[in-house]
C-alpha cells in the first residue's frame, strides 16, 4: 500500500551511530524550539531538551530498548522513537521539521509504527501529546487515534507534562 499521498516516500534509518544520535539531538532542538515554545515556553523547552533529548539521554534510551529512526527525504527531516511494551507499542517521540509537516510524512511514520506493532503482534499503539497541541491532536485523530486519558507527569524543576494519552487499535 502506497502511503505517500502524492509525495516522496521517506526513508527511515535506524539510529545506531554517535553521528546519528547527534543528528537526532540537533533535529530535536530545532523542532522542539519551533513547535513547543508557543505552547510551553522556552524555559521548559530548554529544560526538556537538556533532560530528554541530548546525546547521552538518547543513547541511554536506545540502551533501554527504545528504537529510534531518522526520517530522510533525502536529508533528515524528523525522527521517531518506539518502545515495545507488554500492553502494546508506545510512540515515545514522533517529530518532523516545521516546513515538512502537512505533506503526509507523519502518516508514513505512523504506518511504520503500525507495521512494527503488527510484527510484534501488538493490538494497540499509544502515545502522549500535550493537551494544547491542537494541530497534532487533530492529526492523530484523523489517523484513527482516540483520547483515552489525561495524564500529568512531573518532570522536575517545577515543570510537568500535561498530556492526553491517545490510542490506536490495530
């Protein structure tokens, strides 16, 4: 099934090398600063980048079983992080550069996650999304995700993640 929606198909690349990890960290800084500053403010963005998306944190996540992929067209334009859990597949991170959104690439990334979930015989895919991230919520709903719960995570230094947990049954 062609999921390109009339656009070039992205090429996922497993993140394994230090260079790949650095590329993810650079993309994270650009994407998060553009996308999340209006939602949560630059101070929390900077804190979250330093805590969750620096090279050491990404390396640790990979060691803990998170599967990171860079998405290229042909240059890296986004990244995805998946974690297989007993209760299904968790999309930990799914991000695209601002100028690449709305081109069907997010759907390609979700289709990749669906294939990964099916390969492990998972029945559902979960993700969390900021409650005020209206465009992303709408995109996930268009792809069949439904809001399941409101979740708040204390991430330290007085910050929290105020999210919806969304789920796709496959």
